[in-house]
C-alpha cells in the first residue's frame, strides 16, 4: 500500500479522534494488536486534546492515507529540546495493522523529526505492560532507556483504568 503524508489541521479533529479511539479502545480495537482495552476503559483522548496537539506550535500531527482510505494512520511529533523530539498518539486502523503501515509511518516520523526539528533523538513512552509493543519498537532500533514515568490516571477521558500498576516505559532511538 502506497501512503501519502500530510500534517493535520483543525478540520481533521473528528477524523483523528475516531482513528485514535478505534486503534486503542473499544470493540474495533480488538481487531488489531494495539488495543489497550484490557488495561483501560476510557476514550483515550477527547476533541480538545486532539486540537491542542494539532495547534501546538512546537509539534505536528502527521496523517497517513492511501487512495482507498484518506486517513489510515496518525502520530504526533513534538520538539522537546533542540536535540530531542517526542513521538506519540500513534494509531493505525485495526484492519490495516500488521501490513507495514506502522513501519512506514514510523519511518516518516523519524525523517520529519530529523528534517523539521533537527532532532538527533526520537523518544516515546509506552505503557510498561505492553511488552509486545515495546518489542516491536526495539526491533525497529529503539532502546528501552530504563526511565519510567508515572501513568497519568488523572488524565483519563470519560472512564477508568482497569489496573492500578500502570506506568510508562521511555524508549529512544538515535536518528
């Protein structure tokens, strides 16, 4: 599948919101392997949160589409310092997972982190209990840094956590 990329704008909020929720929460997420439905029972993000990411002057929301689907994947990139960019809100439609879309979006995100932000390192956080997802990133050159960050239970959107031991593992890759 040939992907095209563009940055999101305010008109994309509803579509990005639907994609992120489909990839991580609820029944549709169960079709893919990125579901967090066994860990969290919330909506993951709301429209205001998506708009804030799109409007962030230090970042961008990158959209990927194909001829068949105008929005098949997305991610957020944020410049954290002159040398470090952050990668987050990565979502691929469940029906398109395991077909190379994620690898292509991640590669484009790495390229843009280098060219747009001048980043030498791309970092991300992954829920520590998601060992299969951490393994996927490790196979793509990311390292588990050993740094752990608290899970933001207070930021859950219209729901709750199903576990009280969640945390974020920090991963990083030299670009």
